[in-house]
C-alpha cells in the first residue's frame, strides 16, 4: 500500500473514532455501562475513578489491534490502529488534561477559540449528573455551547418524560 494511502487510512480511522466515541458515550457509558461512567459525573474521590476502566479497555483494544496487525503483517490494519491510538492520545490530553485538569503539566485553560468552546461544551455535558438528560456526547466535533445551554434549560423546564 502506498504510504499516502496508509496516512489517509490512519486519518480516516482518527475521524471515525469521534463517531465511535459519541456512540459509546451516548449508548454504552450513559446506558448499560453507567455504573463505571457515573464516577465521572460525580466529584472525584482521589486520583482515579471507576470510569478510567474505559481508558484501560481502550488501551488493551489498541494493543490488541497492533498485535493483530503484526500477526497478519497488514500495514493497513497497522495504519488503522495508529489512527485509533492517536485519537486516544488526543482524547486523553484534551479531555483529562485540558478539561478535567488531571495532568500535572497541563494546568492551562484556553481563553478563546475552538479549544475554549470544546471545554465549555464538555463542561455542559457534566452539568447533568444523571444517566439521562445530558447533552454533548461527542468531543472534538464541538456543538455551539449556547445551543447546548439552551437545550439544557429547555430540558430542565420540561416535565419528566
Ligand atoms: Zn458522560
Ligand atoms: Zn469529562
């Protein structure tokens, strides 16, 4: 496979991960997997939270993909695994670092632009501490925080479904 095609494949895998992350967050973490994710919507006790098991699962899955790519001698699968791993790294840096300030060397809050909107949108996701009723399940694709806030206000005003 041409190196450019491999790079394209890695980029496509990176982009697709935003959709995978949205689906997993919306339907697994706020669904059947709420028991782990709940800890991420509550004030943190100590350094770790149960929700970190999702990161462990992600790392194990990525390592598994690289091992499989090696076994199959498939550069294409290795490119996909690289894109997925890159998304995981960016997610960890931005979500755990920038938004939740869990990385000691990344205590900086953006004061404008795309990154500020991203932080605001994710904070609005955390405005709801229950399994139901949250907004903004994606991450790098950022909806307008004003629209999210309006959505939250409308839900609070609405009678429970
Ligand atoms: Zn959540
Ligand atoms: Zn969060």
